[in-house]
């Protein structure tokens, strides 16, 4: 810092200094890097299997990614607040079955979707209340609700199963139709993604989610309603898991008591691979969505290349560790660059 | 300075008979205080006297166990910091409370950003307002850079900017100047005076007594949580104030013993860390206390960190007792007899959730180990010994460090490093946030260490401390060593001239 003499107050626009540009660049780079990796994987696969990126191929890829993108968007919000929601898989499963049962008995598709979302909201509220009121880490709380919801699901569903034949034709068709290669479901996910990103960037309560993930104690001192914001994040996450359940039903037309089990791990991986830091306060939902796309592509690419699907999990794991390592290194680099800037301020 | 008109205005904010306990610790007992518009009010007291607790009560962070807070004469209950803020009270807490991932602008306006249509944040207005605040404080900090990695002083500046941005009726500042040097303090005081003219009430805490006398009209003194006096400062001397704080007369604040300097213990040659500091060379001899002065951001802390091996150097060399140190290896530096008491105690000095005893014991793990196992008994007696020598105020030595007052945490960091019995001791702001009584004690300790042949490098933003304690003063300016002044020639003028780059020496 330099002591300056008194001058008239500076006028906008303020030139962005190089430190800012550097930091911005790094974070854009993070998302750009995933994007490039994604394109590279797709291009290589296309070389090995020219049928891969046919219209149907692209559509399948997008369809497969849609549900993960939705749930990852919700999860990103929670992770930004330095929490986590492990119950999303269970919530997805039970809301898919609820929507299916309702449709089976002749319900209207729109009402079915609303029902699934509301169920998700309910479980989200439950998680949010437990996490924000109890002094128990989110990891433990939501591990509990994961099993509770799965348990309720199993008791309720038993060995029953819902298949496409039980559902209205329009609903199942909607699940796979779209504008040429772009499915409707993907457009829904995109709309949710874009509006969530806009909300996080441009609304006070959205920024407060970052603030409280970045430094919970400071957030409290700044008068941010910490509990209400955490509740908001969980409710939103639950709602998207519910919505994803309904879309899952439309897409696969097949739900049983095991639907969505183990899904939470894929979701959390997608979010972390996408650059949403597990300790809260940074990352974007676009990153999370890119992470979801990347994981989905890896899952579709390996079979297309004739690689056994047993490799999929291992590769997901490697991506996850790589992402964390990259984050760590980038963080250190940025920190030292900022330190140097500090000193130069003189 | 202290002429309030005959018809005294009513206090904006007042405390009546406030008590607050944490378990068995009675942090405040029956304390009352009046804050008047257009007046700067000092809150004085030793470490752990209850100053920060009092402030947190005013700010709605703590609920008093008994007593009342009056706003414009009406009793109010603050249910949280938001209530106090809405009542027009802005607070700078002792420990910076920033969001490391967010930009400076967002940090300042979090929760109350300027809005556009539909309740969206006006990012541009936020940034412009931040730049204007920075200008008012006379500092160049980029509004868009994240708060992560800011020096303690810059964090303090951001906190001050945040508090100013409220245009509050009551401004409360808990040791805002602890990390600042003269020119930043002058700037801050300029702003505070302007606020006072506009009729704001200000509550100010500092362990630098001369600052209290410079800016305040009235002082309230606490001792062990109890109110000692609330009175005008006019006519009081520093000695009077110290007596109220400590309850007795104080010995010499700078008990510097003359020691004949011995062999060179630490030798730094042409040390450079690119973009941070350049071509820094100096020696510290056994028995010597070398002061390092300079403005905030001059690179003093960075030199210390690099010498100790926390950061790597790009060129140059460091020798301890004639043996070269390995670049970037703190453990090697420690083995060579070097100790560094860091500037940022919360982030680098302490494990907040751990007990006082274990924190002090951490550096001695090697010494107090028996057959590869920790000897808890030895650790405890060693920790107790140092805690007592530094007059750490605690309920039990097994309490978590996080429950200590700010100054007492600082003492724990000091104890932890002094306990290693180093040959070369680098202390970065050793008495920041430490009360006058203990300050004298720390100075006596440093002086005694030097007399025992320890080489001491003391970085300090407190100029009187440098002048009072150092055998030689090194001055840094913008990453370069600009002057080396022997004790006999060191005055406020010569040091400040070199620190601001006005004179080449
Ligand atoms: N959260 C807490 N839990 C337990 N004890 C506490 C807590 N906060 C403060 N104390 C105790 O209350 C007393 C007063 O602390 P306080 O922080 O108000 O002191 P202070 O006057 O601000 O001191 P300093 O000058 O060192 O900042 C101390 O004995 C401290 O250990
Ligand atoms: Mg304090």
C-alpha cells in the first residue's frame, strides 16, 4: 500500500488490476480445462467409433447427463455452504417411485412432477433443519437420512416395480423426445442450471451462501441469517433431487426400491471434479454441470470403445483425485501470486 | 479537545450494570458506559480485562447475563449482530472476520450490497463504492481481489473500510491499529475525526497509550471485568492511565540492558524473493537486538518468513553460526537454532481448538519425548512455567486457546517459541495486542535473552518499541533495506524518513 496525497475521489470505471485478472483467469481456466478435456475425450472416442457422435449418440449422451447435472447443481449449492447432502440418491429414488405410483393410478403428468418436487422439498427441509439446528456435521446427518429415506422407500415399495407399461405414453415419450439431438429433459436441466447460476451471482442471498461457506463465523458476525440460508440450500438441493426423480422416471420408465442407490457418490464426485471446493465458499454450478458431463461421458465412452465397464469406477476415482490435486496446486499458486502482489503494493 | 458543551447531549448508546460470565470466568461485572455523539471514547484495560467482551455485548454477539443496553435512552435487546447493525452500530472486531474466497468489495458490502431493479446486486456500484472507501483511507487495494492472502494490516484496512461503509451513528473499534504503522494510523485518525465532526460516537480500543491520548476525549478503564473509572482524559497522564489499568505503578517499559555483541549468529546475504524483496543483507550478532522497521507492506514479514524457510528465496544465502541454511526448510532452520514468532497468530501460530498446554508444548515435542512417547508431565510443567512467566491469564491450562482474550493468545505464541531455547530468535510484532504491563515483561524477556547471548531480530510496527529496544535499526522500504541506523542515531525522524523512502542512508 502506498500513502497517497489527497486527490478528488476516483471515478468509475476502475481498471481491473492484474491480480484480479489472474485470479479470474485461473477460475475460468479451471472450467475451461474440464471443457477441453471433455471435448478431447469425445473427439478421441469419435475417432475410434464413428457411430458414437451420431444424432442418437449425442442425444443419449445428453439424456444420460441431464439427471446428473440437475442433482449436481443442487449439490453444488450445498457444498458451497461448506455442507454436503448424501441423501440425494435416496430422495431421487423415492420421489421417482411416488411419481410413478401416482401416474399408475391415472394421475396427470404435471401433477406427478410437482409431487416429486414437493417430496424432494420435504426431505430437503428435513436435512436442512437437522444440519442447521443440530451441531452435528452434515456428513453424518445426511448419511443418516440417506438410510432413513432408503429404508422408508424399501418398506413402501417392497418388491414392486414400475415399468414403462404402467405409465402414460405421453410421459414416456416426453422422456426421450426433443428438438433433433437435444432432448426436452436436457433443456429443462439447462434452464434450471442457468437460472441457478444467475441467482448465485446476482442476488444477495446467493452471495451469502458463498460467504457462509467461506467463513461461517464471519457470516454470523455480518448478520447473515446462517440457519435460514443453510435451510434454503438443502431445500433447493432436495427439490432438484425430486425433480430429477421425476425426470428419471420419464427417461427410463423403470423404478424399483433400489433406484438411485449409490448415486450420491457420483453426484459428489461430479461437483468436486467441477471445481466446487469441498471446504466451501468457491466454485460455480456451471463447473458442477461440466463435472457431471465429464463423468457421464467417461461412462458412455468406455463401452463405445469396447472397454469393460468395470474400469468406469476406477476412472471416476482417478478424475476425482486429479481434480483435488489440481485444486490444491492452483490454490497454492494463486496464494503465492497474490502475496507477491501484496508486496509490490509497497 | 474535550469541551463538550454545558448542556450535555444524551448518550446515543449506553450500558447499565452489564455482567457476563463464561462458565466460571466472570468477564464483565456490573459495567456501565456512556457513548456521546461527537466524542471518541477509549476503552482501556489489560489483556483479558473484558474489553472485547464488552464490545461484543454492544454488538449483539453476546447477550449480557444481567444489565441493560440503552439506545437513545430506551432499553433494547439485540438478538444478533444484524439487530445492532440495523440500530446504526458498526463494529470492527479484534480478529479480522473476512471471507477469504470473496472479493474485497463483496467482503465490505456483504448482506447490504447496492441493488438494481428486481433486487439484483449492482456489482459496478459495489466496486465503485469500495474504491472510494479505499481512497478515503489512502490505500491502494484492488476491490476485485479476493481477501485470501491479504496481510494482517490489509485485512485490518478492509475491516475499517467495512465499518466506515455503514455510515453508522456509533462506530466501535477493537484494536484497529494493532497491525498498522504510523502513516496508516494517521490516516485512520483523520477519518475518525471527520466522523466525530459529523456527530458519530466512537469507541476505541488500543494498547498503544499514545494513540488513546491523541484521539480520545474520554476513557473507561476495566480491570478483571470490573469498571475502574469512566472519566475525561484531559489532565490525565499516561502514568495515571496505566495505574488505573494495572492497579500499580509500572516499571520501565523498555528495560534494555547493554550487552557487548559477540559473534555473528545470523548472516543474511543478498537475499531476494522475486517481486517481494530484493538484495537484503544484514547480520545479527549474539547478544544483539536488531530492530526492523518499515511501513506496512515493506516486506519485513516476508524476509523473516524466508529466512526461516517458510517461503523459498530465489537468490542469496542465509547462515546461522557460520553454517548455510537449506532453502525452504523450516525444520532445518529450527534444528540450526532458529525460532520465528509469526505475525499472524491465529493462522500460523496456534491450534485454536487445542489446550494452552499442548499449544506451548508443540514446539517442544522433541525435548519432552521419552523413548519416542510424549511425556505429558514434562510437557505440562514446561508449559506452566512459560505461561506463568508471560502472565498468561487463563482459567485452566487445559482450556482451549480459543477461549483466551486476543492478547493472551499472543502470549501463548510467544511462550511456544521462547520455550524452544533458540540461538537466533526472530519475533514478528512481538507485542501486538499485548497490554502495557506485559509489554514491559516481554521486553524484559527479550533483553534477558540477548544478555544470555541469543541473537534477536525484532520486527515491529511500534516505533517507540523499536527505538527503546533495538541496538541497531534496519529499515525497509518497498522490498529493499534502505537504512541501518545505530541506536545512538535512531530517532523517530531518521527511521520514518528511511521507511517512507525520503532519505537514502
Ligand atoms: N468464548 C469464551 N469462552 C470462555 N472464556 C472467554 C470467552 N471469551 C472471552 N473469555 C474470557 O473472558 C475474559 C475477557 O476476555 P476479553 O476478550 O474480553 O479480553 P480483552 O480485554 O479484550 O483482552 P485483550 O486486550 O487481550 O484483547 C478473558 O479471561 C477470556 O479468557
Ligand atoms: Mg480483546
